[in-house]
């Protein structure tokens, strides 16, 4: 469906949880959160006119506190749609991180070669594109960007839902660039691991250029409001996470999706401690725990090991 050029009165998103909890399992040195966003502050980094939602300010300094409490050290900051193709806020975050952050940009056909070079110099290592009906993005936009991204040595962060994943199956299978399927293709636990979209994901993971990101489990889970006594947060997502880990343990990464800016219907935002506790429940052993949090993101995004 066409995306309007300007949205009036976009929905106001909830703020992030100000009290992140320490995860139950200690994190390895150089643990990386591969999916965070930064928002504004809007008086310095204005939001895009066509934004889908109105996020509260969440500058990178707030995320540094999340890292300090949880034990996370590194991060990949992903350009949110609320900032459009102006990647200034994520470049600022990377510059302030002291080498502990990389970035995934939002680009389009208007992005110049000089701008791409500037982005790469600023720590950008990939670009994100959506194939979803409720937001901007198209197969044509990806096809236009692919040669430019490959020349830069970037990866493709592919944001899809099950319906559009299957609709674009032939195109996705044709990709030779390093491709990260975001949010496990947003497959829902109620559909199970035999759903055609999830089977497609598992099949793609047989190929060395396909990776998967375990992220947004709190948004996709039917148990998104975590009870205090729930031993495993978002436990209905475990079969999906365990299946991708078993299929390609060397090409699985994890992201918190902090600060969870477009959460509306749920009425709550997750705690980073719960999200890490979910991951700990999904991994089979300490070696895999380290792979997902340290080794895999280091190799994919070029962090020093």
C-alpha cells in the first residue's frame, strides 16, 4: 500500500523501561547487542515528516546505562524509520561509543555516492530494507541498492513478515550478498516451526550468506506481558529461537530492539534483563552463548575480537 508523504498525529510510542535488570546469566566479555535504535533528541536530530510513530527521545547516553547494568559492551545501532534517511543520530552514537558500536543505515536511490562513503567512514556496515506492506520499501529499492552495497562490503538487513517473505521467496533466494533476516522473519509462535515462512528461513540458513537475528521476541510473543514469576520470559518463542540456533549456530545474532519505540498495542515495554534471560534459555551451552553474543557479531560486523 502507498505510504503517505506526511502523517498527521502519529501515535506516540511508550518510553523504554528505565530500570534494566541484570541478566541471570553473566555475559561474556565483548557481548554485542546487534539491534538497538536511538531517537533524537529531536531538537538536535529531528524526526522525519513521514514518520509512522512519535518516539520519546532515547539518545545513546541512555543506552550506555543499559550496557553498564546488563554487561553488554558492543552494539549495532540500526537506523529507525522515525529518522528516515537522515542517519545523523546513529552516526553520532557510533562516534560517541569509542569503537564499541557499528551501524546499519537507511538509504534510498537519492543517497549519493559521497554520502555512502561518509556513512562507511562513520562506522556504517550495512543497510536495512523492508518488504512489508505497512512501511516504505520494495524489491526494486533493494535491487537498486545491491551493487552499491556490495561495492562497500556492506550486509543487507532484511526486514520481512511471513506473508511478504513467502511472496518474495524467489527474489530472496537469488540474493548472494550477506543477508541478515531480521526478527526471525517475524514468524509467530502460534504458527509453529512447520509454517512455510519459517521453513523457508531454515532452508536459507543452510547457505553461508544468510544469517538470522533473534530480536523483537517481546513484540511477537503471545506472552508479551512477562509475569514476575514466569521462569522463562516469552517462552512461546523458544521453539523458533532454538530451531534457528540448531540450524546455523555460527550465523545467529541477538538484538534487544531497545528502546522498543513502536510498541503500542502491548501496553508495555520489555526489560533488557528479561530479553537476555530468554536468550540464555534458548542456547544449549556456554560455547553457543559466546558465539551468539561475541564471535558471530564480531565476524559479521567487523569488531575486533
